[in-house]
């Protein structure tokens, strides 16, 4: 990239980068009406006279970076949280620093996956200088893979899309972002934290005794570990409650990504909004009539609907069929929990502390062999009893759509009072698409 085309030198990037935070927060709105759209019913009937205009690569890259880019090293200060230092800082927080949410998106050119979790940090604070902003486009180009050359196969009818969103969602010119979260890996790691006497961060004394409330509160494959004193029978923890913890933690990541993208949209002058008006089973591809994102599904025992476990080769759950057994999945999920910080640095990662790795390592609990063996037995019980992992929840979750498009301000001028959009929306085409001859007056 030469000096004239460097991303960091684009004036519109600098303008969006320096947009006031609280102006973006207070100016955030759902702005749904974009180029080429039509409302044929209700009080706001209108047909845009403008052709749909896709987001540029530069616009898409900035939204992706706002959602799930690399920001540098995480601090990981605390008494027992040392293991989380082996993670990468991102705009949104993640339980135990695992980052098991990947960002899919679709536009007129196809379906894509931004494999942001492959990125490595390069320094303590990733964006220290103006020139560092070139990484926005560099990371986007390096880690975005095309899954299809056609826009997402999403039927324009219920149950794929809820009826009130048929007129606007996934329309030509729009970019539809879909954060998908895997809860299987972190459920395994949470069990280590709740059951392992050595690695447990949330226990005092023996580990929690995991029981199955759907099977009369019987032990979930962990009786012998209570007999050995690894688990405490006086501390029963139902499977459903355990899974609820990890679902509530991890599924917040998609909402945080959406919020950050909406703030970036305000700074850039983009239209768009976040919503849940769709059926995830259809979108991920769990029905015969819709390929969707093409996820693999398995059918659990006595379950009415199939369970999405991953996208082969790209984003795979920590469970069969991607692992031969749940014991193998547990080994993979806890591998880096016992990895040394020296090895982490040798792989090119940045650590934030000024003390030696040996000093820091003293505060990292690690895991014990008996704790891992106990968790393997619990996970094996879940899979053999229910034919899936987790027991009561889907492996993969898609809860939110975040759509971005170019806003037709003439619609808002006709129906809404001053303040319905920001000055960045007025300036957008002059800033981001010079030469298009699209100009807007200020209402």
C-alpha cells in the first residue's frame, strides 16, 4: 500500500477515529431506511429513488475492527486470574479471555467470516500512532475468508425473518453481520474452575458436585470424585445452572460487538441497527429449505430440534464430531491453561507485566490431573446421556443481527424532526465516497 492509498492517511478514517465518544453514545439510533429500500405500508410509506450502494472495503474493515479487532495485551491483574494473560485484548470483553465468538457477514459479494481470533497482538497498545491504523485494513484483508460468492441464502419469509423485518433485513447494498458464539470450550473450562481443587478460581475447599436435575438430581458422572474428596457433596450444582452461567457470560459478546459497531456507524455516518428478529436455526442452516451459513448439526437424544455444532474447517465446537470423544475435547480445551508464559512469548505474543514470567507464573493456578479427569467424566456423562454437548443448550448461538447500510436522508427529512440523524450522515458521501456526486443538505 503506497503513501497515497494508505488506510491511516485517509482523512475520513481520522475523522471517524476522533469522533467524540459521548456524541456517538447519545447519537446512537436504529436507522433502518437505506438506499433502494421501500416502505409500502404504515404511516411512513416511501420508496427510495437511489440505487443500493454497498459498503466499501474501508467502511467494512472499520466496522469489523470496532467489533472484534486487536487492541493489545490485556492486564490480567488479580489474585487468581493469571491464566487469562494468555489471551489477546479486543474491543469487547470476553469471559476468561477465551473469545469464542466469531463474526460472519454477508453482502452483495457473498458470505464471509472474519477469523479475528487468528490475529496476534504486536505490542502492548496496538494502536499507538496514526500509522498503526493501517492494521485495520491489513488485519481485515489477512483474516477475512469468503465462504460463498452469493449473498446469504435467507428466505424472505417467516420463520427465517420475522415479518416486521422482511422489508429491510439483508437487502441489496446492505452488509449483515452475524456474531456466532461457541459455548462448548468455555463450558469445559468453567467446569475446571468449579471442580478442580488446584485450578478452581470460584471454589473454597472441595469442588462443586455436578448433578443432573433432569435425571432425579443424580451425579453427572462424578460420584467417584466425590468419594475421593475432589468434589464436595454438600455443594451440589445442577447442570442447568452451570450451563446458564456460561451462556449468560458468552452470549453477551455478540451484543457488545453490535453496540460497538453501532457507535462506529455513528462516527462514520452509516445507517443500520441491531436486532434479533430472525430464527437462528434457519440462518445457520438447520432446515432442508435453507443452506444459511452452512453449519453442521447433530440431533440430541429426545430433542425436537437439531443442534448446531460448528462450521467444518472454520469454527468447530469442542465436542464430537470434531473430537472423537469428549475426553479429547477436554484435553484440547484446557491445553493452554497449563502452558508456560515463556512458551507464549516464543509464539510471538506480548505480555503486559514488568515482573519476570517466573514471578507471574506463581499466581497462575494451572490445572491438576485429577481435576481434568473429573471434568472428562462429567463431559462424557453429558454426551452419552444427551447425545450432544452441552446437555440443555445449543453448542453454537446466534442471537443478533447487526446491519449496516447507506442512509437515505430524504426519507428522514420527509417524516422526522431535526436531530433524527447526525452531521456525519450529512457528510458521509463527501467523506467516504468522493466523486459519487451524492450530496445532502442539512435539514
